[in-house]
C-alpha cells in the first residue's frame, strides 16, 4: 500500500481462465458440470459506477453490449470483476451464436443475456485464491440482490452422472460441457482444473487467404485456414466455403480486401492450392465445425460457424484432445505444464518437493502476475534443489517452451541477448519445472526497456542489525520519500531484509532512476552514518543497514513480489502494507510452506500501478536536501 490511504479498486483487466479439451467427462464429487455456452466470453469489471466488458484479448466491447453492461451496473457492489458470457437464448433454452451475431450486425433485436460463472473480485477483495464453490456462492448472493431489466444470471450446476449429462447435452444440440474442480482457485490461462468436453469437432482457425467467387457466389469463394505452430509459423489446415450467407460473404469480403498482401503467411507452403488465391494478413479468426482431421492434417467437411472477433489470432492453435485419464490419474501437471521429477526434494530443511514449488507458484500466480508479466526476467536456478548447485541465469539459451516468450535486449557490450518474458500462470509454472526458484525482474517493461517504471531500494542488514532497527530503517526511507511527494510500497525480501519500491510513470531514463536511488541512499547515510551505509563495501556494513541502490541500473534486477528464495526456510518476498510493518518479525517471515495453506494475505500492492508520479528536478533536489 502507498503512503496515502486509497480506496480499493478493481483491476483494469483479468485474463480469463481457460479449459483444457478432454475426451470424456470427469467423474467424482470433486467436479461440478455446466453447459458450454455458445457466446462471447467477456470479463465484466465494475468501478466508479460503470461496467466495462472486456474480451479475453482485453478489447473493450462495452459499446457493443450496452444493455448488458447497464444490467451489470445494477449489481449491489462498489467494485466487482465477474467472468461470464454474453449469449442469445433460443426458445428451447439453447444458446445460438448465429442469433447473437445477427443481433449485433443486423440489429435484429434478439434479447441478450449475461451468464455469470465466476466472481474474481468484490469490493476490493481478491477472491481468486478461494475455492470455486466459495466464489460461486458469493456470486449467487451478489446477483440475488440485483434488480431490473437485463439482470445477469448465474450459470447452473448440472445434477446427474457424467456420462448421462454429456449424452443429454449432445442430444439437445449443445456444444458440450464444462467441468470444474470445486476446490480449485481461479487461475488465468489454460488449466487442468477446468475441462471442456465437446459434442463434435469445432475449433478456431486464422484466415490466411481466400479464393475468388464463382457463378452467382458473392465476394468470396472459400476461406483458406491455418493454425499457429511454435516460433510463429502458420500451418495450412484446409478451406471452408459453406456456412456463409451472402451478407456474411460481403462483410468478410470488405474486411479481407483491406488485409490483402502478396506473400503467403503459410509455412511451409502446401502443394495443390487452388488457383487465384489472395493472401491476407492473418488477423481474422473464424470458428469452424468439421467432421474430422484427415491424415494430411486437413479439415473434412468443414462449415463456418462464426467470425470470432473476441479471440486473438496469435492464440489459434490446433486443439489437442487429452485423455481424461491424464487428469483423473492426477498426472503431475500444474496449469497444463508437466512436472518432471515431482518428488525431488528442493528444500530439504522445509521438506518441499519440486511439485510443491510448482503448486505454490500456481497458487500465488494471480497476485504475482500483475508485477511480473510483460517484464524481462532473470533467475536463480537450482535444477537439483538448493542442496546442490544453484546459479544465476540472465539469458535463455536453447529451445524456448511454448509457454514462454523471449525478447532481444542489447547489452552494454553491444551484444544482443534474449531475456525471458512470461504472460500467464503456465509461463510461471514452466519456470518451476525448469528448476527456477527465484524470479528477478527488471524495473522496466519489455515493450520499452529504456523507460523504467519502478525504483527498488533494497534494505540489507549488516551483521549485528536487529529487526527493530530494520523496521526503523524502512520507516526512515518511507518518510524521506514522502517529504519529496512520492508514494512508496513495501515488501519483505524473503531473506534478511526489506524492499521499498517507488512506482513511476514511464518518463525517466535509467540514469535518472539510478541517480535518484543513489541520492536516497547517500542522503540517509549522510544524515545517520551510524545507521546507514550507501556503499557495498562489506567492511563498512557491520551494525548498519546497506541501502542498495544498485538495483536500479540498466540490466540490474530485484526479486519479484511473491517469488520464493533459494534459502533453507524457503522464504517468500511478500508485499505488505506500511501499517503492518510493526507486525512483521523477519524478512523471511512468510514461507512457501505457510503460504501454501489457508488464505493468502490480502494483496497490499493492488493499487501500485495506479500511482502517477515522476522524478522531476524538484523531487531530486528535495531528496538531496
């Protein structure tokens, strides 16, 4: 929490949890089952009396569904984040995507409904770490208090045996079922705690080109389709020409004409393509039903279902159906990532295995991702556990897993090296699978590494410094920053010390933040030389707190919020409010073992990115005194 008390608010966006496709419905009381709706998946965020409806790609579709948003504005909450789907119901109770699109495109006026199936935030409380059953109960209670037209509804849990449910869904012409683990947290990205079972073959494809129309056909003959593969390649999947009425053909024709390009986006270019293909930029996503995949990986008997503007092309991959036995036999997978050697002891003193660390990362991922996602990362890696060799790793070499990204960054030597960037929980869990225990982050984002947005002051106690002196040191830093008009946030280091973090708007250079951090350290050391030291010399540090400002030079990193530390107690770097500092007894007070049980602490840094402050000349002058 910052230096001023601010009202808790909803996050700007939460990436939705996605289901893994399996070949059968899971059995057992630990699963609940819902209808798989055929609509637009939208996260509803209420704040300041208004509701925004966001797609999974973080596009704002509020204007498209103004009546739905108006209904959600009437929920009795100051702030809320709800996961759900906008649908159009037919008279028989089935959802119809065609009716939904017709209501949008042709204004045919079909009534639309928002079916809510999860509650992620409510009035400042982050509910994602709580069990699904608890979140659904809170959701039902919230929506019972909603009145008026356009009232959202809660998705129904289906009673009955798994096989009977699926057979009934398919007989009624539904798309399938969604099965969810009752006690699982809400985790952004694709997971094994949500499963989808389809009644037929249908999935998303990216449009890579089209053929000219023949005869009385208008605008387009057929769409050429592809799916993404590793390294960004697009592989040809076939073409579809049915399921497109004239109005859709004309609309798609105009849209694709604006995306025309000479070069094929396919790799490799398949033989036997039709004559006259017009290639397009691969940004349009369509949903297609088909009978099966051929042995040549082509679609048999495809038919267009819909254009999916709510889904990003970069995520369109071939659906791989996993056997349900892989889930029911509790294979060592965490958030879809296979964990090898799950029983390897990583922290001998704490008795924690590699699987324990992966599950811990999955548990804290909703709290960690806002601070880690989209930043260049470095690591402390212990492939055999902390009892064996550990090493610091800055760059990723070799093959990059599909769950991770890398970005090129030019080093001071002029050499370009690749740094890891994660986007979701699967990426974080992949790090645990690779034996990474500590995650360290740049003070800048990957989209502009030359514009830092966080200053980290690492308060490191020298020999003989007790914890009361550490608390006093942190408060001194807090007060100095406050006198310069800067808000600051606090966290334990997970080791011996504390970290004070100052968020910034992205206007400063690395020289600016380095000069500022050094000025803070030198001011403290000059005013209280018996308590603080601003140089790294170990000879000068006994009995003093080293204000490590060197974390703020280009390429330097600091341990991420919620990261484990590769130390015997398996401490965790946990954000805490300034008001709680007096209750913290040590830098490693919070441990993996303790945080893996019960309720996680409230997110004390939920508002850090809302701060709008910069390092002006006046601020620097105030710090230097």
